[in-house]
């Protein structure tokens, strides 16, 4: 006798939700809910049509998830392999342009990028900043080594995660200059985490350094080979969607109630959906808004909501530019990431 497959609901269609839905769909009936009118979350590919009469193909530009590498993303690459997603070589580089102070540099162009102007070559602050980068790498690696220590034969960690030092405190303690913070550290964090430079220093230093180490960015050399999805990250999003039994975009979930024999999900239209299990794959603060006290489970709902509400995701915006409009103004210093330091005026284009 065959049994009916389990019904599983997945809320949120970022990479976490897509992967969970894809794996679960092998043995269960999956319904994927997405509040937006598209799937993908951070994987967001924009199509820029080619000029009328041009034989050039349309441009497909990613503004969220852009690059990956084999060393850091083995699970994602396994997903790509199963879906038949093609990738191609790319790069991960950084350039900085502060139009308030005139500071400009790019990290992947050798001396021409590090000293693009005569003023940069004459600036002691600029030389000190560049000299401080290897020191920063060393101190960051030491912090990671200290926080990954274990105690005794059980291998239990001795690190107290509740006492995480912020990046701001780490830099102050290390004696890094304001010039280094404004023109290297803030742009780097803003670029890799897509966050406002003004809030970038408030993140726990250990989390940032773990991310940088995994991506080969805690050293001047040894960066992995970067790749990008051919045709844009939307290619793999579309491929995952074809494997799912039910996809509902434009459907905001307003509550999740855990009962003894099922989980009930209510959408924005008031319709209630019942599932054997639910995966909440949204930002934590959005997940907190879903949580409600469930019949027979009054101990779980409030605690889950309180835990999730401790996390906040900052708002940010991306600018896609053609023809160098967002590049440093003195020289053309192209890079895949080009954040502006906090307070730097917007460009005139």
C-alpha cells in the first residue's frame, strides 16, 4: 500500500527557500510562497534590451548574487550540476571613489590602480592605509584563531558568542586610522555584505572575518577563481521552479500556527493552508511576523518570535551603470564592486 506524500510549505524564495523546496520536492508535495512578484530574492537578474537595430544580445545584469567560487560554494555548485546550470569565469574586485575627499583607488590593477593620481602617490595617509591592510589581515586571522579554540578532550568551544566584539571596537583597539576605516574598511564591508557604510562597523567582527576568510579575502594573495552564472542568476532560479509542484508568487504569508497534527499558514487574502511541515526561509524579522501562539503550543510561538525579532536586515540600494558612470572620476578604474564611502555625494550622470 502506498502512502500519500507529505505536503510541505516553504515561505520565501531566496537561495535558502529554493534549495529547501528543491530537495523536499523529491519526496514530498511542495508549495513555495513568495510575497514578491518574482522568485529569487537576492538572486535578481535585470534584462537591459539592446538598442533598436543592434545585433548585440540583451544584457542580463545581476544586482544581488553575482559571483561564486568552487572552494566556498560546494553545495551551490552541486545544485548547479544537478540542474545543468552553466557558469563562466568572472572576477571579484573592488574600487573606491570618495568624491568628498578625492580619494580613489582600485585593488586589482596593480600600481596603476593603487596610485591612480599624483595626489594619491604623494599622500602619506594613502601610503599608511595600504601598509595597514596586511596588518589588518593578520589581526583578523588571530581573532578567528582565538575564537575557534577548543577546551579539553570533549572539544567543547571556550568562545563566548554573546561577547562578540564589533568591527568598530576591533578597529579602535587595533589603532587603525580614520583614513583606513573610511576608505578601505567601510567600502569593503558595504560591498561584500550590501549594507550601508554607516552601519557596516556595527557588525560582529568575527562574523565578517569568517566570511572574508572563506572567500579568500584575508590576504593580499590566494584569492579563489571567481565564476558567475551564464545568463544571470535568474537562470538557476527558473530551473529550480520547474521542479516544484506549486509556486505562488505575490502571496504574502501573515501567520504560521503550529498545531499538534499540522501547521496552518494564512496568506494575505485570509486563506488558510495546511501542511505537514513548514520551512520559513525569510529574513528573521519577517519570520517573526509570521510566528503566532499555536493551539496547544503556547510555549513556542512567543519565544520563536522574540528570537527572530532580534535580527534586522538593513535597507540598501544598488546602482547599475554603463559606460563608467559610477567609476572613479579621475581615471577609469573598473571593478566589479564600487561602493561610495558614507557621506560621499551622489554622482552627477
